[in-house]
C-alpha cells in the first residue's frame, strides 16, 4: 500500500519504472477502496480523495517528464 500523503518531492526522486509501479499500486488501492465503499465496508472515506490525488500527482510528474519540464533521476547524470 502507498504511504499516506505522498509528496511530489518523493515522487520526483523515483525512476520512470518506479513511478509506473506506484501508479499501478495506487490504481489497485483505489479500486479496492471503491469496492469497499459500494459494499459499505469503507471506514476512511477521505482515503478515496487522497488516493485519487496521488494518482493525479503521478500522472502530472510523468507528463512533465515527457514534456521536458522535469527530468527523471537517471537522466541527471
């Protein structure tokens, strides 16, 4: 599971592969949270919003790297 409140600084230190892995984990967690919400087993409804925002942060960093606004750590040699 992803850490709560992941920051853009933390995400920026990850390689593209690690970023993709974080995205996969976040999407799986979001799916599970939605499933729990539907079956009325969700305790922390605020977590849904948090995970959605984490996914948005990951997509933003990935897109900025594509556009050359940010560089992946491996590219900084």
